[in-house]
C-alpha cells in the first residue's frame, strides 16, 4: 500500500508528534520573499524539526523558491544547505516552484527558462549529496514547465481530486489541503494540513544510495558482502520466481551461498494498490550484484511492475518489468553510460541509456537503446571504439579503468597504457579499445 506523509509550516500551531497518524513529515524549511528576494526561515522550522526528530519521525523538507535567475538559485540552495547541514533528513528535499502569483518576474518567465532554473536548483542539491525533487500542482506541471527539461527529476504533484490524473511519472500525490490536523497531532482543532500519498519507499532509497549524508542502514563487510547474522535470506533462482512482499520483503538474496546487497522488497512494484506479489528473475539479481561489487552502492528505482503501474510509468506494453526481468538502476558516483557499457560487457540482454539511470534486463535477444529529450533511438553497441584522437566520456571511463589520469583525451600516454593492458590480457596489442578490450576492462 502507499505510504502517507503530511506537510506543515508556521501556519500550523503546536504539534504532538507522538499522535502523528502518518508515515513521515515534510517541513517547510523556508521561502524567498519575492519583494526582498531574500531566503527566510520558516518561523517554526526549528521547533517542529526538534519535536519530530526527537520522536523518531522520518523528516523531509520543502522550500518555496522564487528564483528568477541562476544567481538566485545559488543563493537559495546555499541557504537551504546551510540550514539542514546538521539535520537528519531521511526523506527528500522538495523545491516548491509555484512561486508567488503576484510576482510578475516569476510568473512572466517562459516555461523553458523556469524549467531550466528549477532543474539547476535540483542539480545543486543533488551535487551536494541530497535527494531532491519538484513540487507543484498538476496544472503547473502541465502548463508552466517544459517536461523534457524536468523529466528526470522526481515529482510531487498536488491535485485535490479523487485521483491524480497527471500522466507522467511521480512519486507523491498531495490529494488534500483539508486533512484534520488533530488526527495528526496538531493541537488546535481549527488547523488543517496537507496530506499526500507516497508511492516510493524514500527512506530506503535514500539510505541505500548513501544520500542526504546518512550512513547506509545495511551493514557491510570487506568486499561488500553482508554478514548473515540477524538477517533472513533466500537463495536466488535460475529464472523468474514469485515472492511475497509481506513474507519475504526483508530477506536478503544469497548467490551461491553468499549474501548479496539486495533485499526482496527492493524489487517490489510501486503500485499504490499495494500488490503483495513480486516477480524477480534470479539472473537479474546476479547481474546487479556484479555491478554492485564493481562500482559500489547500487539503487533499484523500478523493477517489477503490475500492468497498471507499468502504464502509469509510461512503460512499453511488452516491458520486461512486467515479467520481473528488468531494473532501472542508479549507481552512486558512476554515469549511466558506464553502467550501460558494463552491462553490455557482462552480456545482459536489454540495455537502455537514460539521462538519470540505466535500464537493464535479462531478455534472451539483445536490444539496446538510448533516450534523449524524450526520443528513443536504437543503438548497435555502447562499446564504441576509441583510439588516438578520441575525446569524451568513453575515454574518461577507459582511463579510469586503466588507472591513469581521466582527462578525456586519448593521447600517446593512454595508447601506451592500452597496449600494456592488452598484452597482460592476451589481447591484440593495437592500442585501440574496441569491443574485446572494452569487455575485458568492464566485465
């Protein structure tokens, strides 16, 4: 089932967190006054943070932006980072970008400029190590933004209706501004609060990815293998098997007797209907663990999907997600391109390169594609040949794997190192990185 969060600000009265009837709280940390253009602390942020933190309630924050240029984006994000730097923030940081309707500078921005500024806002928070998304009403998401620019950022959609009709992916739906405050421990019966349905396990996602400056809740031993003590575990199958989120969700998978870094629940569908069934291909778990062993913290953002949720996410009618054979994957500190290349070197069947993640699946017949600005194009290989004179991200990836300076320029020093590497691995010593050399470097 979906989780429920409420969000509050200085407009609510005193709170009693012990009576909160929700799974988490989103506090307004501050806002920018459109007249002063100055970040301002919400009058009750510190008070509310202390109360909910001491009660052990998961906390996220939101900030009302009025940024009309990049300088203001920098000013706002630096201010927010300063205010939360000593706080335990287990849920996302959201930028509320509806702004002040009486502020002509903000309202007169073009959709493209507004979208670019909000994207930079999120990028700055993400570069600082925080999970950041965008809050707005459905009408703003559909009428005030250029979707191509904000497509890769999580979204919290406000629509006070019997269901959310926004037709793009989102993680939260604010369905009312009239929830009883008393129900959630707000002491005044006159207070009402905003309430939202939440379709992602943000606390687990954020901790698992090492974001928000939180320590991972999963203990690790040398080599990234989790000790068996205090955890139930299930050996992976050789094909697709059905699991129960209720019965198996907290179990770690084992691979040939070794405990992996992945729990069953990480593959669960985000369908708000609360489906207990999870289909998971054991071979997918094996591939993900190989990626995890090579690159570190690996987060599954979407795996098994019900038909309803697959349509909601914009998935293809024959999506491998429906079969439990696919994972949309983010690896901390590693580009989606490098993960796509690694997956190809490992021999994975389906590989899709997106701006913010890599799709991998275990289909039997290979298929590769890249999505840019919403357009999908077939790709013959991600392991493109590089040689003297090549520049760019692939050169940097090769240089990092070779253990040399990753300046992105294939020059004589890089060629010399490639020839040396090829000799050590019984490859043709031509100083060119083609499919065979890439495969050895990345597999």
